[in-house]
């Protein structure tokens, strides 16, 4: 049984939760997430910060085995995502509202930015629960919006969540991607002021 860990090789220490999060593609296809765990993820998102506390986000949750999950697996994923994502226990569908409560249009950049904060809380809550999460932008937006029947929001991403699986018994391509080291720009490249 090989469960790959990829702690961030940081130049200064950061919290374990942040350092240990990474985006695996090998999930245990027998693991099932409970409704209580899904509610905990939704609650984590609900308490994200947002401009004017507008909370311009909504989430859909599709558990493996449910019709929505299977439909997304069949028609909603692009490229390599279609090969590994269906082994996850859960798809989180993240939507950014197009309209405010009073019906006026929301700025897309602002709605996406707020949405990213809430999705990030889901990902870290999953990590705190001993699960692993992986964002996917490579999804077929129109198909997924059609499946859930939503017209007044943008689909920003789908997040896979599940229990990390055995990486010794997967295709060579998956094995190789799973083993690829996590790399980042140097701290000096992203900090633009003198420290
Ligand atoms: C908005 C967004 C979209 C992403 N889309 C995909 C995707 O479609 N497929 C995929 O395999 N990984 C996807 N990723 C995962 C990134 O490739 C990954 O986070 C990045 O390489 C850094 O690796 P790490 O998360 O393991 O640190 C996405 C990540 C983000 C934040």
C-alpha cells in the first residue's frame, strides 16, 4: 500500500495543515463519505469571509453512486480528469452567484474571488478531516450547469474529495503524475517588497 505524502518544502515553517495539503489523483474507490461529513464541508464554506458579507456562493454535493455523480463522471469531465476523478467519494460543485439578493448583477471577478475563498475552506476542512481534495477547472461547465438546472450562477470549479488511495496499483501515467514533486516559485519571486 503506497499513500504518497508531499509535504511542502517550505523555506520557513508554516502550519502542518497548509504544508500537508496537496492534490492527489489516487482515491480509494471503496471509501464512502457520510452525509455528516458533507454537511461539515458545507458549514466550513459558509463561514468564509466575503466582501460586504454578501456570500455570493452556492454549492452542490454529489456523492459517488448518486445519479448526479455518475452523470458528471460520464459527461462533465475533460481529458485526464475523466480517468481518475470518478474514484473520489464526492464532487463539490462550486457556483458563484450572478445576481445579488435585490436582483442587480454581481461583478464576475468579485463573485469568483469570494467563491475561491469559500472553496479553499472546503479543501482545508477536508484535509483536517483526514481526507484529500483536488480542484478541477477541467470540467464541462455547460453540461454540469444543465445537470443541476442552474442558470443564475457561474460554475467556478468542481472539487474531488475522498480518502487517498493506493498509488502502487494504478496506471503508469497516474503513478508518474502522483510521484511528480510539488514545486513553487521562490519566495523571493512572489514577495515584491523588501523583507
Ligand atoms: C482553479 C484550479 C483548477 C485546477 N484544475 C485542475 C484540473 O482540471 N485537473 C487537475 O488534475 N488538477 C487541477 N488543478 C490542480 C493543480 O494542478 C494543483 O493544485 C497544482 O498543480 C499545485 O499542486 P498541489 O495542489 O498538489 O500543491 C487545479 C487547481 C486549481 C486551483
